[in-house]
C-alpha cells in the first residue's frame, strides 16, 4: 500500500471555530497508518489506529469517533463488510474509504457499502484532511438541523459547537460518549430516558447488547457532573432509566 510523500503532513493548528476531530484510522499498513496519525495529530486532531478489520469494527462500534478512515483491503474483515456491518447496526459515523482500488466500480462499491467519501492512493495529505473535515462539518450540520447550539438546565450548560460543558461556571471535561449521554438528558429535562432510548440515541443500537455499558458511562458522568456540588442532577428511575431533574422535581 502506497501513500504520497510529496505532500507530507504539515502541522495546521485547529482554529477556534473548528472542532477537534476524533478519528479512527483502520489501516493494516503500519507505515501508512503512522503517516496519517502523525499528520492528523500535528493538525490538532486526536487519532486512534486499528491494523485489522475486526479490531477496527470493535473500536468503531463501541467508541465515539467523529469520522473513520477505512482501507478497503484489511485482514480479518475487509473494509466493505466492516462498513456494511456498522450501517446495519445503525452506526452513522462518517466513513472515508482510502484504497489503492481506484476504478469507478471500486468507488461505487465503497459508496454503496455505506461510505460517505472515497479517496484513492496515492493521495495528498492536505486533501485527506480537507475531506475529513468536510465530512465532520456536514455531520454536525445534519445533527444540529437548525436546533439550538447551547443547552442550559439550572446551573449546567453545554455548547454543542465547542463541546464545552460547565456547571456553576466550572468547565467539565467529558469523553465523547459521556457528552452525548448528557446532551440527550439535557434535551429532555425531567423526562425518563430508558435504556433503549439511550442505546439508540448514543450508540445507534437498535438492540440491547445485554451489557452494563450504559451504567458504567452514567456512573462516570455522575462523578463529573454531580460530585462536589450542592445537589445531584442525574437521577436513576429504578426499573425505568435515567432523568435530569432539579431538586424540587426529584422524588
């Protein structure tokens, strides 16, 4: 597998208006993967790498990434079937196929498998970066869909564009899944959000994987949102789910 060395990664700091991307690179060529990871990191983005299809699928399905770079030819599970599996479970994370297979039929297969874009090797890193940023911007626009970009509840606030969360004026650092769970709760204050609702809205699952993944993430979120404050906001509704409620509305 070959990548262009004519346009090597050059640091391009993320601007204040530009969201830091959390990118998963699924590429079996370790040199090629390191090249992409270095360029994305120097451009201010965070990167994780998987060197085979099975590991890539597991990471893509269980972690919150903004965009995926997927090679077509992967050991264990090829790129087309990897993306088809993700889409079948409701995962809508943007996917850029990156492959030496550059014929029209190859590109069509990639897009029909669920890819959002297709870039042929060898490539210029600047083009790769621009395409990934465009996919993330498009997804953000579709997700917001004209809705408010700042959510507030009591002394808790969430900026959906800068991904900044504060309680009582103090900034709180959240992981991607924690951020999404809190966003769901803040969009439905006072309402009970069931496990099924959270699995669909946060993990894009249309089935219950029969794990304690929600409980683990809620526990971590509580430690950050409620610990050290006068009263908790995140409440467990036994046998039903979770709710974001102010003290006067808590039972």
